[in-house]
C-alpha cells in the first residue's frame, strides 16, 4: 500500500485517494445529443439541421427538437439505447486524448454516470458503456452508475448538467462546468473543450481551486 504524496494531503479522499476526478460521460466525454439526433434522423427521416437549439438541457423544452414531452423523450431514449447508442456514439472531440494525458499525470479518473435512469436494459447499457470506453482508449479506475452524484466525493468533478452542478456545489464539492449551450448561465470554473490548454488549467485547479469564475480552453 503506497502513501499519499505530501503535496496531495489536502486533497485526500477516503483512505488512499487523492487528485480524484469524478467524470460525467454524456455531454462531457460522449456526444449523447448527437447520437439522439442521429437516431431521430434515421428512424423518422428528418434532417438533423432542422432540430434547432440546445439552449435547454431537456430536449422537449429546447426549441426545434421533434420531442414533445418527457414521455416521448424516454421512449426515444429507450429505443436508441436498445440499438446500442452507448456503444456507438461519437466522443466529444479531444476527450480520449485528454483523459489519457490526465491518467498519465496521475489523476484518478472515476467515471460517474446516470445512464441507468431507465429500467429494463441495464445489462446492455453497462456492457455498451464499457465497450465504448475501451474502444476509445479512455482510461479509468472506477465506473459508477448513479444519478446521486453528490454521494461520491472527489477533488474535482466535471459535469455539464446545470442540476448536477448545483447539487454538487450545494454539497461543498468543486465542480468544473463542461461548456454546452444549455449551461452558459452556470458560473465557472468552466472548460470550453478538451484542448491541451484546457487540461493545463484543469491540472492547475487540482493544485489550487480558483476563487473566481475561471475559463479554460481554446
Ligand atoms: Mg452529462
């Protein structure tokens, strides 16, 4: 059993953890909205360029999306999930490379995702998620399926959901907002992308959490 390096003593999590990154997948590492758009285009014969904006986190309140309410959204999600969208979706540009760099910099990557929010297809969701992470060469030490993100502490969390950011901050956690059109009103720190410059800033924030609303990225 190793020791926690002295410079990380103030980042201790649990007995042996330090510099722990709780990492969301959808909207941060994986292009979930793009995959849903692809599914709608393919199954309904629609042009995804007509789908409008991503100004709202919920598809059915974002103008232009052909989804009327939460029940329709869940039906679309379930059908796309059954067709293995979690195994096939595109990564957010640069995410796999950036995460390999973070792992090489001794950041402990713990993936925390709410993907089991619809019951009945959990075996496929878990299996497809692990297959996707392997296929994209994304390193991680833990894979947690929970929507209760504030139940798992970390040195830094990265999330795109305004609701998750609020809950985590209310629990006293440090959260970096991963930039998406629907979270622009949420205060930073914020990563605009997975560029080297953004990862440089993230590593600095592990050392010293910024007191102002810092922004990192291209
Ligand atoms: Mg997300």
